[in-house]
């Protein structure tokens, strides 16, 4: 209980946000309107309510969404919008996504839920071969841009192989879809609304560990946060850290500790992994000369590899040290060994120091 | 679960009768250590013997809880279950004490709906079909001929290296064109890849088809895909994609949208026999059934998935029987019979739209051509088999065969109709000629009878 509050408070106050003009947002989530302190699943729930209330051709469907969902993200939707718009589907991920593609191809907003990212693979064919290519292969005669696929991802402390995976890297390799991962409740609401309204199919991974643990002031009104714009959430000058989702809070703790040793860390939330904001990361690396990427997914072939290759390509002569990656081990996500597997604060801290002292 | 509870409570009675068992309120083992008691006191107890599949106490606790949530309608009075009904999630089920497995297949195969006989004439005994007017019939025929000729040309074009790839629909022309004829232009087509007949019917021009095959700048798909991957939003024909069966769950989603709009239209999704083995077939049919979506699933069973015959594809009675597993009404139809296909699809469409539900149509039409230009089917099937099906129900080739095998007119006809009646010179000439023919038979063709 105590730990929950601490983590909650840390995320609420510890995230320093640099003001930045947003290209498409109606508002950046600050300022106007009432804001209430809510957790991640409630923020997502709010986004879904708004999505359905502002577009009567929006639908929410997936396994168990009708009663509110196994993580309560879809609470109240069926009661409010009716069974025709919010409904359970059979237990079949390829069916859920295929059905969603069809619905979206008819101009609807199809918001599909995959119960755990670990179970998204049966739908991989529909996502890669169908959704991602729907517009391109038809010469833009057809598209399924109204499709958004939501899935809880990431470590939860006791999830093991099949309730902890971070499969984002598989999807970042697919031209035609977008991949978005929020770090907090306020981010989640604005990003999810952008994803739903984006005219491209999007996969939205929600850090399940933060569903209850992360609590933040979230404006109650309808607002959107831009996609493909990374955010510098902590300014620094010695090293750039890049991450997304739940891992950012771990990275932030490492940054705080590094600061005590006089290392000034700049922390970037990528937010959209595909297409990702290379410019913001590059600008930061040009400033610091060092970069460290951290993600829960196994290190080999993880999305950190793409960021690393791209930064080296663009900033080779500016780099003072090799690009560091602090990631999950190359093993299936273990149960009792989870604490060993994870890219912990101290692993990150050690890597920060090694990079700075290179 | 409920039935286990029932059985167990029947056993309670039985055991009580056998031994003086006291049902205790807390976990414990009976003397002799054979039985375990459930942990929950006060709930309808279920004694679970060690030999029961669900052995440990926690599981039996679970059993008990589940049992509680679906209480029986009446108490078990005796061990005879025959009059029992099981009120189970999903609906009431009658119980029986006869242990009987449903067979894997019916005694007889599902018959194939057909209106025209092998001779092209209506089968007698009052065929049940929807009549087409002359205009429609002529268009169907013309489009089938056009399709066959177009396929021939484009196949040749590939062989000449002018296009990279092609797939013909020889033998299946009626299946696609008659289906298209039975639909309206508002019905949305989700093809597999062998339904160019539907496109032709709807007015997609030969030029547009060929543009797609060449992938030139006038290709609606902008040159991105291989030949035969056509699509046209104008004609409500969704672009072809190579992966098999992916269109089926999409069909359910599109049809659901039509349902929301209360449109007088349905989705028609095509699939081959091979495609029914894909997971997406199961996903598509199940979703369409649960969502009560107006989709017609048309399976073109042409006997082959490239080189794989249907005997290697499934062990069911073809595809038509699979519909029932999803609660979907289904029919098997002769895919070479234009009138039968037309009637079946019309009926299916009415059912799909008026009842807002999916329908499955299995069309049987042998794949006369190769799978594609990348395939030489003589490598896995005999020429005689191909010939049999090529001429079997193909009216033109059949007519040629029949004509070829038919005798010429008799010799008498050489001399008739010169005049209204033969004059004496012709009567004499015929007599002389017949003598010559008898003397030198090898000088004369044998297929002219001498009668």
C-alpha cells in the first residue's frame, strides 16, 4: 500500500515536463478544465468514454470488455453506449483484429482490445499482412485507419512468461501501422484519443503495472497529445536516456541517483515508437554526446537496437561513448527470476556511470 | 461442472446408503483415508473420491462454488437421469443415460443442389429454382464466355513473359458470375483471388483488369501488387490479398457495419476449399454467427489447394457440414450450374439480410486449370482427370465431343432434295453407286451409313 502511494506520487510530481508547442493537440493536457487525480485504467476509461461519445461510429470490443474488462478499462461503456457498440467477442485474437479491420474499412472507429499483449500473436497476420497494408495495396481505394488495437503489456511483478511480455519490437518492424506507448495516466488519455482518431491503424500498448499504481492529475475534458513527437521529460547535459512506458519511472529513479554523483541526465519519453521522433533524440544526443536506451523487452533485436543504429548513423562523430542499452535478458520472461531479468534502477545507474566515464 | 455436482450429489445419496458417513463441516479424512471432504460447510456438498478427475480439495472447493452458481432446477430423487434437464449456460439440455457419440459424419453425404442436368436441360420433377429472364441469362452467358477467353489470353500473356503471373478460373466461371448476378451492386465482395468473374460482371473493364496485371500507372492499386490482386471501391470489390482466409473475419466486421446502418445489403466473402483449414475460417464464421452479421461465405470447393486434394485437406463431408458447427445455415450447390448457383445465392442473400445472419454456400466446381501460371498440375493429377472435368459439364466442348462422335447422314441423303422427288437418272445412279461401294468399301468413308 505504501509503495503504491510512493510510486504514484513519484510519477505525479517527479515528471518534469518541458513545454513544447504541439502540432495537433487541442490542448496539451495542462491548463483549462478540471483535473482529477486518477489512475491509468481510469484515464484510459475516460478516453474511451470520450471516444464513444464524440463519434457514434466508434465501437469497443474484445474479450470480457462488456462487464468492464479484466483491468476495468472498459467500465461503464456497455451500460452507457449499449451492447451494439460495446460488446464481448469470442476468444479469438485473429478474429478480433480481422473483425476490427473490416469494421474500420467501412469507416468506423474500431477499438479492439487484446486482453494481454502476450496473446496478440494469433492476430499478427491480420496486423502485418492486412491492417498495415490495407491502404497501400489497394492504391488508397480502401483503408482501415479507424482501427486501434489496445493491449496491456509489460512486467507486473508476478506475470511470468505470458502476462509480462513487451512485444513492441515485432510491430515496429511493420510499415503501415503506428505503435504508441504511454508512460502515465495523463499521457495515456491524450495519446489514446489521438490514436483512435489517427487515420492509420495503431497498436497501443498500455503498461499494466501502472494501471493502478500510477496516479496523476488528469484533465476531465477531451484532449489529444500528438503522435510521433518525443518528449524531454527531464533536462540534462551529460547523457541522454531514452525509454517508454513503465520503464521511464525506473529510469527516472536512476537519473535522480546519478544526479547525486553530479551526473546531469536528460530523459526522453519516446511515446510513439513507430514512426519515432528521431529529431528530438538526435538533438538531445548532440547536446550530451552520450545515450542510453532502456526497455523491458529482451535486448537482442529490441527496439533499442533501432534507436542505437539510427543515432550512430546520425551522430557518430558527436558520440563520446558507445550507445548503452539496459534491457531485459534474452530469456523468456521468468517468474521467480523476474527481479534478475529486469533492467533495474541500479543496472541503469551503473550503465550511466560507465558511459559517462568511458 | 453442474453435471459433476449432480453426479456427486447422487453419489452422496448412494454413499449415505452404503456407509454411515457423517458430512463434517471442516476438512478431514474419513477413516480408511479414502474420501476427502470439501472445505466449505453448509454448501450442497460434493464428495469427491480420490479417483475422480478433479482430485484435490481446492479443486473440489472450486467445483462446489461453480455448482452453487448454476443450481439444479430440482433435487435428484434417484439415480435415473433420463427425465432430467440440464439448465446450463447456453440453454437447457435434455439428459440421457444412453452413452452415444455423434458420428463424425452422416450416413449420407449432403446432396448437391442442382437445377440443370448434364445435358444442360432442366432436371425433371419440378426443379426448385429462381427463374432468370432472357436479358440476365444472356449477360451471364456472355460474361462467362468473356471470362474464359480473357483468362486464356492472360495466361498466354504470362507464358510470353508479358506479365509476371496469372490465375485462371477455368471450370468455375458459373460459380463466380452467377453469384455476382444474384447480388446487387451494394453488396460488398471480399474475394480470395479467383473471383475475377465477379469483377467482370460488375463492370470492371478488361482494360482495368489488364492494367492491374501489368501494374502500370492506370492500375487502381498503383502497381504495388502481383497480377490478379485487383480491387475496386467503385465496384464494392475489396482488394485481393495473398494470405488465405484473412478476409473472412474482416467480412464479419464489414457486415456488422452494414447491420448497424440497417442497409439492404450484405457482404459476400469467397474462400477456397484449402482456405477452410485456416484459423481465420473458424474466426470468421464464429464471429459472423455471434455478431449476427449478414455475410454469405461462398466456398469455391474446386477439389484442389494447389497440389493438395481435398482428401488431404479435411475429413469432414466437404465444407457444407462445417456451417452447422457455428450455427450457420448451409447449402451445397453445383458450381457449374449457373441457375442453381443463382438461385442459391439469391436465397442466401435474402436469408442473410432479412434474418441478419451468416450463411454458408459450398460450390462444387472442379478446377480445370492449373492453380496459377507457376503451377503445372499434370505433375500431380492425370490428364484424363482434367479432360473428364473439362468436358464433363462444359457445354461447348461437350457439344464438340458429341458432334465428333456422331455419325454422318446416311448415303440416301446424297440423292434427296435435288428435286422434290428423285428423277429416274438419280435413282439409277444411286443403284450403281451402291454396287461400287459394296465392291470397293475401302474407297469410301466408314462413318456414312449405307441405309
